[in-house]
C-alpha cells in the first residue's frame, strides 16, 4: 500500500461514541404544529433516494476509508432465539477486534483504536456482554419493551427497560406501539415514548419506529417527530423482523425529520439508525452517503449514526481484504461466531 492510500484510510478523525460530550435530547412538549400539516411525496422521496448512489461514488483508498468508518458505526447485533452466552462472547470479541491483524497492518491502522459502535443483545444477555466488553469502551445496547412487536403491557415494557439498564446496558432500543401511529394517536405515542425515556435514566434511548408497518412516508415523518419531541436520542427504522425493513426512501424522510427538529429546537442533535437487511458493504456506503448529504459530517460519527447489522461486518472485512490483496476470499473466512 502506498503512502497516499494509508493516509486516506488512517487519517480520519477518531470516532466519537455516545457520551456526555454532546447534550442529550431532552425533548419538548408535544407540538403538533411541527408535523400535522406534513404530507410526504412518495415519488419525490424515491427519486431523491435513487440519486444517492449515482451522484456520489467513492473508490479505492477512499472507499476503504469509508468502510473503516462503517465498521465504527455498526451496532453488532445478535437477537436470535438460540443466543447463548458463548455466542455473545464471540460477538463481543469480534466487536473489540473487527479486522484481522494482517489487514489492520496493511491498511495502516496499527495503533489506532478500531471497534464497532456497540454490541446489541437481548436483556438477559446484557450481563454477559458487559463483562466481555469490560475496559473496551464499547457500549452494550439492549432491545426492550416487548421487542419486536411491543405489544406487552406498558408496565411490563418499562420494567424491561429498567432491568436492562440495571444490568449495565448503556443504550436501549425500544419499540413503539404502531397502532398509535396508524390511528393518529400522537398524544398516546408521545406519552409512551416519554415514559420509556424516563425509565432509561442515563442510558440513551433509540426509538424503533418499525417503518415497514407504518403504511406511509407521511406517517414515518410524523412518528419520527413525535418520538424526538418525547426525548428519543436516536430514531431507528426497523426491528429487522418486518416484511420491509430499512430502505433509503424511509431513511431520507427520517433524516429530513431530524434536520427539521434540529432547526425547530435551535440545535438539538438526534441520531439515526437504519436496521434490518443491511448486509453488504455497498449498502453501508449508501447510508453513509445519505448521512453526509442530508445531515452533514457530524452524522458520520457513532454518537449520531449507527448501522444495525450482524452479517454486514463480514462483508466489509471481505471487501477490505480484496482491496489489500486484490483477491476475494470465501465468505466463511469472515464469520461472526
């Protein structure tokens, strides 16, 4: 690798993880005037999303640099019914050391801290993940609130949040009641998310909107705005179990809502997390381009952007190996454990 290539890969600013460096979103009173007149044009959103990967491309060393940044914003996730402590420990080991040593050296990253953005697990696996990540600075995220449907009683959902936080989770991915959105029950949605935010305490709250079940992009925008007004630190597309998960048009609408909220509040930053079906390195690049074009460079950092994924890291590692060696390896060389 030449000096120019090493510079492109290694010279990016060190990632900023969720912390008190940036003030959290304390929310606002419910302000329907911020969203009630919104009507999103589906065809316009689809046209804009379609240009993201055609108007801007990154190649060679710069593509490798963007893929390194993609690693740093991944919420490395296991949410399977057959999860075991052993699987979670292996996933945490991968989060701490996402690339092989030979690739790290070849990319000019020796001595640079390189980890994923977080590890995301079920509440019962939080203690295992916390112990496995001790001293790494990698936060543990936990799904909660009756994930993935969110249809358990509210009292039980709030207790699940408190349990996960008590076990050491620093981030909580909650799910909203979709019926509140479909029925236009904005006060009910606001109150639900606000109670969940309170239950999180110091842990950051990511509100999963399950956008594939909200029917329209207008509903996606309104749900995004209400969740942010209720104090969500992040808004997230999907649980990964819907028929349709993260898409670029949906993500575009959510990013526009974040941008509007930033303006309405005079500077409150809210993060964004697409999740579900993001498996290929080229997908990660598309979402990074979306962040840069719609929200700016601040949203290329882990404190404001995450990619919810499990298989994605393996493909990124495979693409980086191809960049270094000129050859593609088999997929089984890059397993997540």
